[in-house]
C-alpha cells in the first residue's frame, strides 16, 4: 500500500513530462519509469548535477531527465558551459571521456562502464603512431568516436557534422582520417583533400543496406530517406539527405516531410517524433547495444553513489584535450 501511494505521488509529480513522451512511450510502461524520473530529477538538485544525453538515448532519458541533449559536437560544446559540479553522461564511454577532458575539475560519471563503441574499439593509440610512421608529416584527424588515448595521438578531432570543415581547415593536400572508413569515404566525396582512411565501422550503421532502403521506399509512397554518414556508401547513395544526427533532426523539424525514415539508431526517431505530430516515422529498428546499457535505474544509482567516475591519465588528457579544443575553436 505504501508503495502504491508513492507510485501515485510520483505519477502526479511527473505527469507533465509524460505528456511530452506519451506518443512514443505506451501508458502501460510509464509507471515503471515514473519513480526513477521523479527520483533522478530530485537527486540532480541535491548533487548539483546535470545529465547530458546523446540523441540515441531512449525517450524516458532524453526527454524526462536530461538537461542537455544533442549529438557528440553539441554535448562537447555544452559540457564546457555547465556550472554543475557533477556531469552524468547518458551515452557511451568516449563521450564521457570527452566531457572529462573539457571539465577536468568536475566529477564526470558514466552509469555503465561497459557502454563502449565499436568505432572507438577499432583503433588504438599504437595504430595511430604506426600510421604517422607510414605517412610522415601527414596530419591526423580523429572522429570523436575514439578513446582519449587515440585522441592524444592525433592533431584534431571532428564529428560527422563538421568533418569536412575540419579536414579542409588543416590546409594539407593529404589527411589521415580515423577510425570510420565510411565517414572517411563520405568526406572524400565532399573535398579535394586526399583522405587516408582507417577501416573501422559502426556496428549499428554498417548493418543498413541499399536494398533494404529501396524495399522501404517501394512499400511507402512518398517516403523521404535521411541517413547518417557512418552508413556504407551505397546506403548514402540511396538516401535523399545525409547528415549528422543533429542535421537529421533539423531536416525533419524544418522541412516536415510527410513520411520519413531515419537511417540511424532507432531511438533517434522516437526522440524526434515525441515533438512532432505531423510526420510519419518509418522505423528500421537497429539498436546500439552500448547506448542501451544506460537506463534510468543506472543513472539513479550513479547519481546516488557518484560512481563510476571517469578518470584519464593526466599525460594523456593534456594532449587529447588539445585535439578536442582545436575542433571546438574552429566551430562548425
């Protein structure tokens, strides 16, 4: 009876938040989320904490407990601006490392240390050193989807949204681009700079195929397909628009296609759909297993215990921070 009374109180307390997500979270599920949403939002105040959530987080995290949302670039920029003492990164480990690089004196938490990234795991610091030995004098651009140790060996970071701008800012005829082979191919098509790629892939985006997209197009008249540049080249060729998660979101919000398929992690569609009622979303549900390790229960426990904390070797951090700051200084 006490539990039921508490649940009723929590449901009332967070009712305005459910109004925002009720189109993407069934009402039968909300009583499971509501107590955590209420408790997390209270605990944030006690801890002087903010929650940064990537676009691939589930709607109950993205819309109901996050203070700052966005793609990797947006999270990196906004992490610098927060006055909070504690940052909880609802995303994957490399994002939490980036937040720590930019906020070395703050407590940065990652609710599950196992929340990794296939791209980040596809390359090591030693791999970058070997590339430099093979191509002496050629600058190295690293996608932010890498560890701090890899960033420390590179000249500058980029995201999918500013990769072309970053590459061209270096004023070099040749650039080593790590670790995403497909993003490197996309960048190569957008610039005259010679791109030397690494063969890393995102386990979510590499599963999409052009044939799959054409089947969706054949089955849904008037469908607009927008894709993330981590997808294979034939998928990008089959899409109507290619861009970062932030660019994809902006495309839908501003252009309002009657029917859209977002070729990326499937929670992205839910998060955009929660705010838009005049667009039909066709959902090919490819999930990121690492992003889905982050749950409301783990966020609550992380805030409660202030663990697990993200720590970076200072010798690595100084050099990695420079690569991130160079990116932020350029803009994009």
